[in-house]
C-alpha cells in the first residue's frame, strides 16, 4: 500500500501502521534514539514523573511498543498492562522483560487495538501512551475508549509529536522530518516512505491543542498541554471527569 493510500480510511491506516511497525520493530529502539537525538528517553522519564504513579494502582500503557513506558510505570509499583497492535513489538517487549533481572513488577503484554479495548469500564487508574494517539485509525474512538476504561478521576498522559500552529514553523519542521526520514528509510530499509510516514501522519493530526479540545469534549477535565522541545513535541495530561 502506498503512503498516501494509507490515509484513505481508518481501516487502511490500521493496516499500513501495523505493517510499518512490524517492519521497523527490531530497529525501533535504535531509530527512536537516533531521530530524537537521544532525547526520547528523557521525554518518557518526564511523562512517568508527571504521572505520579502510586503503588498498586492499575495502569495501562497503550501502543506500548517495546515497553519503555510500561516498564517505568511498573517499576513505580503499578500493576501494569502494555497493549499494542503489532505482534513483533510485543515479542520484543516480552524479550526485554525476560532479560531483565529482579524487575519490580512484571508487565502483562497484550495484543489489541486501542480503539477497541478489551477491558471493562473503569478498570484503570492511569493510562499512558507514547506516540500512540497520532497513529490510531480513529482518534475520537481511541480517546473515547481511554475515557471508558479509566476510573473517574483517573489520569491520562500522552507524549507525541505536535503539529506546530505557525505555518512557517510547521513547513520547516515537516520538511526536515521528510528529508531525514527519507534518508533513514533508504539506508535502513531501502524504502524512503518508511519514516516519511511520520511527517505524513503529523500533517493529518489535529496537533496538541486539537487533541486537548477532543479530550475535553470526550469526558476529560484538567487537560494540560506541556510543550516539549520548543513545542515541536508535546505531553498531554488529563483527568477523567468524575
Ligand atoms: C511509535 S511506536 C511507540 C511505541 C512506544 N509507545 C514508545 O513510546 O516507544 C507506535 C506504536 O503504536 C502501535 N499502534 C499503532 N496503532 C495502534 C492501535 N490502533 N492500537 C494499539 N497500538 C497501536 C504500533 O504498533 C507501535 O508499536
């Protein structure tokens, strides 16, 4: 499927994204460190610190990938589930867990789609997601599902790229990501579209303030946007309305 066709419908985006992450899964941690100039780990530490995790809380990390955020939340004592749509990502997360010695709490990794979660209402105190919301086939559906599985007063924390509002900043940012993404895709996979998906998905994303508006409309209060990297990235913090 071509990159443009990926955005034709929710179903085509779901299929494209799953295929993409299956392809890059084994190099995902390396690529993420490279593309973020080593900053990704720091942003995730900030997210987990802001999550204010309490021991024995029930936590869900969506689009968990190879498990970074889920492991950090579990290390703070939460009973944590990591969910992802890509089997290979889950296998890598499981392998990391198996290799870790003396981990505090073990994470339960599960296959699933964050627009249709296999949990009852109010099952979690905390939902986290790193680069999850921008990748879903249906943003409204995913936010509604997060609201459903959170307890009233439960917290959502999300880290993602932003879609900068000033047109000039956005143009330079997307151009940069397209050029770097194409080069990296060619070198690593002989396919320039592999990482051109990132700017393509940002173009179609409502951006940090658009996501904040949807969160408010879909059952969240105390919604905050924390700019990261001069606003090129952002963190969302929100509370499930009581
Ligand atoms: C960029 S990776 C982020 C991985 C991890 N959260 C991190 O921060 O490193 C995006 C992840 O979203 C997953 N994903 C995409 N669409 C999804 C969906 N609808 N439901 C669950 N996971 C999804 C992909 O399989 C991939 O592992």
